[in-house]
C-alpha cells in the first residue's frame, strides 16, 4: 500500500467521513476502493472498446441496392 495525501473541500470531506462510518471503514480505505473501482471500470471500457473496433465492418447492402423505405422497416403488420 502507498500513502497519498489529497485535498478536498470541507463538504466533500464531511461526506467521506459519514460515508466511511456508514460502511464501517476508514476514509482512506473508502477513497482507495472508489479509485480502484474507477480504474476497473475504465479498464473494462477500454477492453470492450478495443474488442469492438477489432471486428471488421460488415456491409449491410450491396453496392447499387436501394435502402429500404421507412414503411418497410416499420411494417408491424408483417410481424403479426
């Protein structure tokens, strides 16, 4: 573990103390857990983003084909 000093507004510090007490932990551990969660979320997003862009694009229509009309796309009678 590494010690880090942070500076926050008094209102934020008050909230952190109350939240830490509610969770029965220290402010230090609360902040550490919040930062770790933020790190995991950003890492997961980057992994997902890279996986998405690694898939080559797929052509949805052939050159020269017309796009479907709105009525064709939203034809509910065809689904019944």
